[in-house]
């Protein structure tokens, strides 16, 4: 008995014909799984408070601008200064600035930190999707 006649090397008779295309694809449910993740995330976003939903809309808009191949958003180590500037831009769009008595602008530090958390979470989600799929398909 040579190496090609070993029992574990032989294909069973039921598989002797041609294999359908859908069985040759290594990960047949990757897109369906990704859609399920997206639907689940959208359901969870519906539970956010109204103010956070409004802020999240600004965050998603900014991330949409950054979502292209070769974007700094997909760097292995995103730049902390770039992320802070993005959060400040989102804050400027979302909240009108209050003028202080001395003419300085005041920022609500707690709200800025919430925007940063929403931004980092959204970027984490998109980076994971990019790693898994490498493109948007819907």
C-alpha cells in the first residue's frame, strides 16, 4: 500500500463528485455574521439617551470622512493628538461655544470626554470591521 492508498487519504464515495462552489469558500458566513453584528450594534444604539444619540451622529459623520483606504484611522497605533483634535472638532460642531467674561472660550470637559469615548468606540468598531472584511460591502 503506497501513501496514496492509505485509508485516511482516500475520499469517501459520497464526495467523489464535483464539490459545489458554496462549499469551497473557506468562510461562507462572514458577511452574514458581520451584518448581524451591525444590526445588534444598531439595536444597542437605540438605547442611548437622546443627547448621546445626537453626539453619536456627529461622531459617525466624522468617522465617515476618515473611512477610506490608507486612512490614519486604520494605523496600527493611532496618533493621540489627531484623536484629541477630532474630538475637539466634533465638540465644536455639536456644541455652541460659551464666551467667558474674559473673552476665553470654555469647554465642558465632561462632555468632551464623552465625545472622546464615543469616538474611540466608533473607531474601534470600524477598525475591527476593516480588519475582518477590508471594505464596506453594503
